[in-house]
C-alpha cells in the first residue's frame, strides 16, 4: 500500500515536471496537472451530477413517503430503498468524487513536501507574486481564494439538491470555506493553487454538465400562436 502511495506521488511529480518544462513555469505545471486530473475524473463527476439530478426529481415522491410513514421509520426506510432501486439511483454516488479528491489532495501535499523545486533550465521557480510554490503565500491571496472557491462550489451543489439535507449543507457552506482558509494559510502555496484551480474546474464542469443533462424544450410548445403585433392571433371568424 505504501509503495502504491509513493508511486502515485512519483507519477504526479513526473507529470508536473513535464508540464513545467513545456510551459517554462512550475505554477503553470501545477495548473495543467490539476486540469489533467479533473479530466480523468470527469466520468465520475458526470455520474455524480446525474445522480444528484435524479435525486432532485425524486424529491416530491420522497416527501410523500415521509408524510405517509412519518410514524414508522423502518417502513419509511424500506420504501425509500425500494424507490431508489426502482429509479436505479444510488444515493451514495455523489460521495465518490469527494472520496477520490481527498487522496489526490494528500498526494499533492506529499509531492510539494518532497519535491525540491530546484532550478531547471528554462523553468521559472517563482509564480506571480510567489517566490516559491513550496513556501506559504505571504499575502494569503491563495488561501482566501481557496475558501471563496469552496463556498462557490458548495452553493452550486446545494442548488442541485433542493430539499435534500439543506440545513446541513447550509452549515457546511459556511464552515468548509473557513476550514480550508485556515488549512491553506499554513501550507505550501502550490497546494492552495491546486485546490483553487480544482474548484473552478469543478464549477465549470457542473455548469456544462447540468446544461447537457437538461436539453432545451420548445418554448412555444403549448402556447397560443402570435399575431403580427406579438399578441395572440384572432381566431377565424365563423
């Protein structure tokens, strides 16, 4: 298991160095590495959003079951499981991307801890205002962006799951950004950069994927025909 962990860190290191040499910047190397990882995980995130969308559509039926069996918790659980099975929905599917993201975050931490960021001919060690991605952000810009991007992503996820644990998610939407800010303010700036780019990419994925899961319908379907001035066309005289 430990060998697999070191192997993952080594693989991330090779990819980061490749992109860094290609772009001439360690910062751009980390950004491209992050995008690559997000693209590899895209099928799982699409499945997550599909599951969240189906859960959203099932909310009225779940509410009816809760009202009907509010005094029988065991029967309610059985009926909910039957509903999930009939709809072919796995309520735990939305957890998989987050479970995979945490090992990658720890692997990036291990990479930034072990990699020396030694000068490579043609590769800049500094990035924007940062003298080194291995050091902390002296102006706390990336930790602040890490907290804000976490809040942004959480709010979008809440919008996709109305009525589904909203109170808990509301609390998490305020707690997690603060936690991430305090975590990243004490860690390497490169790790905060990875987190910010990862969150932004996830938000863009959500917008694009949700749009593809909701094909537009004809706006005029079921509407009255329009006359030349934009009003309803007068019916034919008898």
